[in-house]
C-alpha cells in the first residue's frame, strides 16, 4: 500500500497520509474520515506511525475525537485498538475538499485509489465496527444510499446511520470539526461501544 501510494506521489502536489496509526489485527474500531486537513507541513510518512496521531494532535478534529471517545467510555479503545485511515490519502485544506470529490481527473483517481485500499485494509484487519466520519467520507466509500436508521439535524445534515461495508457493521457520525450537535456524536459513539462490547457482527 505504501509503495503504491508513494509511486504516485508526483501526481499530486501535497502531503499524503496513508495510515494515522499502526495497522492492527481485529481492532475494535476502524475509523475512516475523508482527508487530512493539510495544516501540517511535515514530510509525508513513508510508513505508519507507532501511535495513533489523533491522540496527540491539537487540531479540532483530534480534540473532539478524544473527548467523544472518552465520554463514551471508549478512550482505551481509541488509544490501543483503533485503526484510522482517510478515504483520500492526499491532504488538503477543508476549503479544497470539494475539489477532491470530482468524478474525473487526477484527484478522482487518487480518491478511488485510496478508497480501494481502505476497503482492502478493512478486509485484512477485520474490525468489530467501522466508524465513518463525515458526508464526504461516506460518499467516497459509496455508502450514501445504504445508510439506514438515518437521523438528521438542521444545519448539520445527516448525523447518524447504520450500514455495512465489506461485510462489517458501520456507524455514520457527522464530521467532528463542524461543531454539530453533541447528542448526535454521543449516539453514534454509544452505538460503536455497543458493537465493540458485543464483538461486532457480519465479520468474514
């Protein structure tokens, strides 16, 4: 995965992040967001970090993620039993995110390349539950029309839903950087905890 990603690096003038932490066998949670925010100017990592990057960063997403997992009684899961990837490996500022959802061209090719690897990693790691954060990640993974038990909030769009991806149970949560309703995050993470505690279902 890393070899293939870095062989394409000259196609995009930005940093790429392939994994946000170490790959784990049968993690409790496999977290998929859309794309790194592009604020970090450090070089692209050519292998995975030994510790989940979200545990130490100071950006709003990481801060909100830690708070949500802590409030849900899942902080040890976040710290020790979570795999995290982006649906689009190249990083970009949030103001540029829409341009990575185009249907054709180099950015579309990178998105498809990335999501294909996310799905392969899901099958390789076999998580108890997949947590999909944000509508762009959902659309990139082809889940937009398969969510059920969907809940919406005015100004936030979809905040909650159930689905399956590659045979694994998935929970949708709105993007944590947007400051949408806390109760939506709590409900999503409560369902994640239920599935983790139950051992997941639908695993190959």
